[in-house]
């Protein structure tokens, strides 16, 4: 069920949407991969060429960014003790083993801030925090088309939702999560790539207070399967 909050959050921190304004938000419908909150945090093309923008194929009929086996997107951003991440993704190919479609890793060899979609043993995909705690989430495949993921971490509890459906929770406590780390779409921290289509990517530096608020957030951003561009969040 989609939840309609009474006030749009755009420009109204603390409005109807529980989490307030996003810290970062990319519609991913233009060749500059524009960060709608702060253009200095536009995503950067990594690879031989650049991920292409495909028109009219995103969940809401808008554009999306398409990565490949040689080209991905990235940006160095700072992870926070609490976070919420919303992302739409459609697989171009089935997931390569051990390669997440989202990776946010420190530049030093001291573990990952988070990964999503890591394909581990031929049957499971996972949401991982700090390369230490992982929770299995429902598999995604090419045949499913566009899928919305919402993942949250409040400093004690990891939560994940796929198309608005809870994937359960995991308990985990870690305070080492405030350094700047390169975030990547369509590539892990090494050379592994997972070609995908990406749209409507948002990050908040806060997390839902409880399961009810997390579910309401997932429903709102899933929006019945059409998602929300920045101006509609």
C-alpha cells in the first residue's frame, strides 16, 4: 500500500515525509548525473566511455543511467552513523558472483561502508554493512525488470525493503562509519562490474525510528511502482 504524506518534503525539512530533506538525490536522467541537492556531488563516469542515458524507460517513464561491463558511476561521499538509501535498479545481465550493483567502500583497506546486491553463492543476494554484518534479501533477476530498494541503518538495526516489502532486519552496532568513501553504481571496489539501469537514487543521513516508519518510508518512495523524482519526493 502506498502511503501519501500530506506535504511534499522539497524545501520543507520536517514536513510530511518522516525523514525530511535528502542529503543527496540523483534523478539519473541527464548526462551530468546531477545531484539535485548539490551539483558539486554529481556522480562521475568511471571507465572507457560513460554510462549512457536511456530515455523513457524508467519506472515513471523518465530517463535512467545505464552502466556496462566497462563503465560505471561513482563519487566520494561521507558515510554516516545513520543512513537511508533509496534506489531503483533494473539488471541488464544476471548478477555476476560476488559483484554488488551498489558498493560504498573506503579508499583504504579497512572494510566496506555498505554493499547491496552482492551475489554470494549462486542462490542469495545480500545487504552488507562494514564488510562485517550481512543480511540476505530476496533475489533480483533480469526478468523482474525495475525493482525498488530501500535500505536503512540506525546505528543498531539494518532494514531492507524490496518493492515496499520488508526483507527483515539484522542487529548490528558499529561506530566506524564516518570517513569519506567512494560510492559506486554498477561496480564493486575492484574491477568487477554489474551492468544495470539506475534511476531515482536518494540518500538521507537519518534512519526511520522504527519498523512502522520504515515501512511508511518504503511505501512512499516506492509509490505504487513509479518511484519519485526529486521534485516529487
